[in-house]
């Protein structure tokens, strides 16, 4: 349920009645996800397997990639909140739904090398489904409550902003099941927290870390008392982002993702080339006029 109070950000006022109508009218059909539009230009993507503790099965992996690719091209969407239904955010990989992997392992007609090539293709597809979150030009806010295990860390590492509840806990679980994390945690998590030693400790030991530790290391930026206030806060931030110029916000995300993986000089050159076009947008004039007139700017769709 959305907060009925005035947003703490930039004087944006929620419209509960409109939000409820938008939520009711805009649900899209997925098996493992629930996609709604609770606020103007904001989409909420919820992992929707509460009876399975939101464990990630084959349907989830295919749907999460397709969903974010679709939202990337959706001009009505300017910010996204990623959450989990039920008691926890996610228990990680659904170990009961590994039929493809098991079939490949047990295929006696294939030698090890050929099995490896097929498994690599299989894993690459799963990786790309999570990469779709980072590649999506719209900022993604992860709203994490309860457990966020294994693939949940892969998933949230690909998001732009992470909030969690006081009872949230995290675990890079893969070494406990005889694997190295392979969907993005080992690549993104160390860069998110900026501490290689800390990241290696958590990845090598698979020990749990809780909300206060997650905030102190920089993995999450806010801790909320419970799931209701968590979703409210995430939607508040998403609404604030959605009120800004989509040209500016999406350009900022693209530049920050690019700069993370390149030198400062390369990043500066990239944003210079990018803004050669973006500086010609009408959004700058709209923003300037709105500030002078002390009114809320209205930006057209991309």
C-alpha cells in the first residue's frame, strides 16, 4: 500500500487513488513475476513465487530478461522498483528446477568438452537475463526484505540502488553448493562496495551478512523498518527520479555504467560524445524555465 503522506523528496505528492487505479489496471501477465505501475512513469517488478520463497526457476530467468528488455523500450517507464512477494526477497536458485543441467551432466553420448560447450551456452543465457537489468536505461531500485541469497545477490548487484529492511540478510551462497557464483556477483559486488578484501571474504566463506553490515559496506543505501515502509521509500525515490528529465537520467545511468568499467579519460570522452546530442534536447530549457517559474517541470516521452 502506498503512503498517503507527502513525499519527503522535492515536494512530490502521492495520489493514492490514482496509484491504486494504475496498479489495478496495469498488471502484466508473467508466470514468475508480477509487473504493475503503482505511480506515474514508475513500474514495479515483483518476484512472484512466494510459495517457493521466490526461488529462481527457469521461468523466472527467461521472464526477468524479457521483462527488462521490454521496459527498456517502454517510453512510459522512467524508473523501476524490483521487489519480492511474500516473506522474503528470494531464497536464490531453485535447486529443484535444474533439469537442463542434470540432463547434460548425465548425457553419456557427449564427452566432457561437448557438455562444457553446451553448459556455457546455457549459463550465458542466464547471465544475459540478469545483464538486462544493468543494460536497461531506466534506473532500477532493489527493495530487499528478509533473505537475499545466492542469485539474489547476483540480481541486486545489477541494480542501481538498493534499499533493505532491518531484518534483511544476504549471503553469497554458491561455494556452499560447490560452485563459484556465475551470474554477476563476483564481477559487480566488489565494485559496488569498493573493498576487494571484504568481497572476497564474503564470497569465500558464504557467511551471512545483515542489514547493518550491508549498509556499512555500502551495498545498500537505506534501511527501513519493514516491507511496507521499504516499498513506500523505494516508490518515493522512483517517483522522484521519474519526475526528472528522462534524457538526463538515462544518460547519467549509461555514463555511470560505462565509466565503472573504463578509465576516467575514457569515461569523460564517452559522456562528451553523448552530450553532443543530449545538450540539444528541449529538456534543458524546460528544466530551466520550470525552476525560474517555480513549477514542476513536465518532460515529454523519449
